[in-house]
C-alpha cells in the first residue's frame, strides 16, 4: 500500500511541525490543564484496560497520528490481511494468523479455498492427541504413561509455547514435566533430559520448514537418546511427533506423518503459536484452555478489524510507538510486566516486533530514510526496578514503556497471594514517578543539601502505557498477544516495510553451515575466510586439539 514516500507526506510534515511546537511538553502541565485526562485517555477493550494518559501527547497529536495512519492506508492493508491477500510481498504469501483463531463457522479464503475447516480439523486432532496424553491413554514404547514433554523448536517454533506455558502455569497439569529446547548448545537438551526417563518422555519436534539446523540437530540427538534406550526403531513412533508445514522433510527425518500436525505457509513463524506449534501448550493446558486462549485472540482481532480509529487499541499503541520512534528519536521500547508468570513475555515480543519491523527497505526496495522498529526489551518490573530502571528515570534517553499488571493475584498462590498489593503498588508507583518525577523545589523542601538537589531531582515526562486486566487467564493472554501483533502490523504499514519476511536472519544460517566443516579435524582450510574469522577458527581448532 505505497502512497508515496512516508516522510514526504503532508501528514508527516504536520506531525514534525506539531512536535516542534509542542517542544518540551510536561505531563505535569497536561494533567493540570485537564483534570479528566486520567480517565479520558483510557480505553477498555475486552478484558484489557489501557491507560495512555501518561504519554507526551495532546488530543491534537493523536489526531495527527491518526491522519498519518489514514494517509498510509493502514485500514485498507488491515482489511487486505484479514481477507487473505498476499501482503507478505517479498515471499508472495497471505498473512493469516487471524484465521487460526477464527470461529468454526467463519470463512477465510486463500486462493479461493476456505481455510477455516482445515484449521479446525487440525485443532480437533491436536485436542484428541492432547487428551490421550493427559489421560495416559497414549503410552511410550514400554507401555508407560508419558509424564515429560520436550518441545524442540527455535524462534517462532519455541518462543510462543515456551512463553505461554510460563504465563499460564497456574492452569496447567502440574503432573506433566514440560521442557522447551531451542539452543543448538547441547547443554539445552542435556538439561531437559538428564533427569528424564526415556520410557515416559515424548518429543514434539516443531519446525515450520523442518530444515532449521538447530532443531534438526537437537531432534536427531533426541532420537538417538531414544534409540540408545530401546534399541528399536519402532520406539520413534511412540516418542516423537512433529509439527510442520513440510510433510516430506518430516517423513525423511523418520517421523510417521500420521504423527504430524500440520500448519500452512500463510502462518508466519513468529505468528504461529496458536497453530499446531502450540501443541505442547495445549497438552499442558488442556484443549479447553487452549480454545479459550484462541477466543481471546479472536476478540482482539475483531476489535482491531472493526473499532473506529479513536477507540482502536492496536492502532493507538502503534501510533504512540511511531510518535516516539520517529518524532522523539526513541531507540528502544520497554515492556515491563508486573507478573512473575510473564517472565518470558518480553522475549516473545522481541521476535514478534524486531523480526517483523527490523527492516531498512521500503515496499519498492528503496532504503528508508526514517527510523523503523525499536529495540524491544524488558523483564518483570519489580526486578527491573532494582537493576535498570535508574536509567529510565534519570538517564539521557527517552524510553517509552508498557507496564502490565493484573488486579487479581494469579490463581492458586494460596497465602502468597497476600503479596499482590505490594506488587501492584510498585507498578502504579513507577508509572507515577516516571511521568511526574520530582522537581528540584520538592527535593529542596526536604532540606537536602543544595549540591545534592540536582542529583535527587527527577525530570519525569517518561511516557508509559499501563495495561491492566482483572485476571491473567488464557483469554487475556490471547488478547494481549493479539494486541501486540496488530500494533506491530500498524507500525510496519506506516513504515512501508514487509513485516512478515525475515531475510536478515538467513545470512547467519548460511554462513554457519559454511564454517562448521572448517572446525572439524582434517578440514582446517580457513583460507576462504576473512582474517579475523580465520584467526578465531584456528584458535578454536587449537584449543580443541585439532
Ligand atoms: O529466525 C528465523 C526463523 O525463520 C523464524 O522466523 C522462525 O520462527 C524460526 O526461524 C524457526 O523456523 P522453523 O519453524 O522453520 O524451524
């Protein structure tokens, strides 16, 4: 949807002018001018309450940002995505993760075929399989019940289920031991299986392409572990299932394709955890919990598709990101959950956001001359407060942040739930301190020695969005993830980049395959390498005695 260069649009110029006019806008002033700001700048979407009053924006700013979105055709591109158009223009693919959570009776067509029946057929197969594992009906080679599940995958074939399993632990079957192995470092697989019994262990090999070297290497080692235990090829069928789009490679690997759960090329890796890639999660959570999560995703999809711009939460978050990235030169965006269970949430968002919007050429292949995706980072907020929050409060960089919390403690915490008020007090206090800081007058009034006043003064004006839900449930997780998916979409549409390819990660994969032979004994020719890499390889060979 290219409508001319982004930074030559009048709407872009209007925002730049507005930014200059606003100058150093102060949140203290904005709140003083409008006592209603705290509630006016808020949205309730499904179970999520979004407080965006603590942003460096006025009503005019938001209007100008929405004008930019309209000028870029964000709504039209959104409709094209939901419609199954091939908006992944470098890979010529539809982008239809939204079809993965579409209700059974909906119609979503790709190349004239309604894909919803296929989606639900796979979900039904997954549910039947998950029930067989959970009930003990599916047994291992020696007839024992499966109690350990190891998902082997990487990137989008790991991060989603690994994150969601942590988030929803309170809803999972605690009798099942779950592991997520992604790193090609043998330590990852070793730690997952060192205390496991092969007789009760099931491996789920998750890979869209089934050619990813890390995953295939780990899966091959796992298969050998099973073969060493049972000395019989027939054991593989009882201890391995696959999740992939590539039946040919699955069969070549030695997994019976009747034990394969399918998904499709119109599901991007980083948008895939509500496809069969979520099988491990479904086993842990049970099919009903998984479906509840999908309903949460779908509710946010519908909101994004139908809500007017003024009330559209993903559009709003996307535009606020544009405001800071392009008009305040913010280089990073922090996501700071106030929930221990969301400890891997930001790691998941890193792939979603940075693999999607880390691009420097536009739709027409020209280098962009505006900034695109920010660095996304963060860990649970309370721990961050005692580590890096200092820089957010008093450093020289502007770091917009999302603070995420829940009114109710997570389920099943028993007496430990009493600590929840303190946790949430920290969230609210941080949003307040970041926004309003502490003036030098306030510091001086505390009879602080004059020379210390500047050090103890907090400028404030550090923008945050607070996302508050009543409870952390499977549905709420679905709503949250879909919110961020569509936020990333909005930004990619405005920046005029392909948010659905990932060519940047391909080069490293190719070069690793090329270098590996040079590391092994007898194959030490490093003459084709640059001198720095050759020196490192030679040193490594020497240290390994080769
Ligand atoms: O990191 C690149 C990437 O292609 C991701 O987009 C993807 O999620 C990951 O590798 C894993 O790929 P696959 O599922 O094909 O093994």
